[in-house]
């Protein structure tokens, strides 16, 4: 039986990072990410907002322990690699982060760096 984990190691324009949305951590709760389904639905339906994309990527980096919430480097990373790039690219990344948080990734491949599209293929989100 395959065990799923709620994170993914994703290779993206900002480098390679572990993205996770641990719903029990208080940072996502304070920023409205305690219930990922509305954001996931908007992203799946193509009705996402810039805020949806930015906040999911930001929370995913914090949850994956790549940055602390108050780290200025986090703000620069999100600005340079989400806000200043094509938004559809960021939306695919946000979708992959949310799908991993909701459906999980097989543990045996979760630590292998993958693109957002590869993560989406794993969880049936493409």
C-alpha cells in the first residue's frame, strides 16, 4: 500500500523547494488557507485571482520550511518568481501545491524534484 505525503519537491523558476500546506500550522490558518478547497476550486475552474496564486505559493514555501513568514527573502522570491512572471505559470504551481495538500503525493517520489506539471500528473490534476 502506497503512503501519501502532503508535500512536493518542486523545481520552478525560483529553484528547487519543498512546498507544503500543513493545515495544522497557524500561519496558513491566519491567512485564510485553513480550507484549501475554495482556492483549489477557483484555480481548477480557471477563476483564480492573483491573490490566490501569490498566497498559495507563499504559504507553500513557508509550510515547506524554505522560508520563515517574516523573511524578506520570501517576499522577494514570490515577487520575482510569481508576480513578475506569467500568471498562468504561477497558477499551475499553486494548483500543484494545493493538489499535493489535498490529495497527497506518493511518499516514495515526493522528495524527487519535479515540475508543477509532473506533480499535477501524479495527482490527476492535468
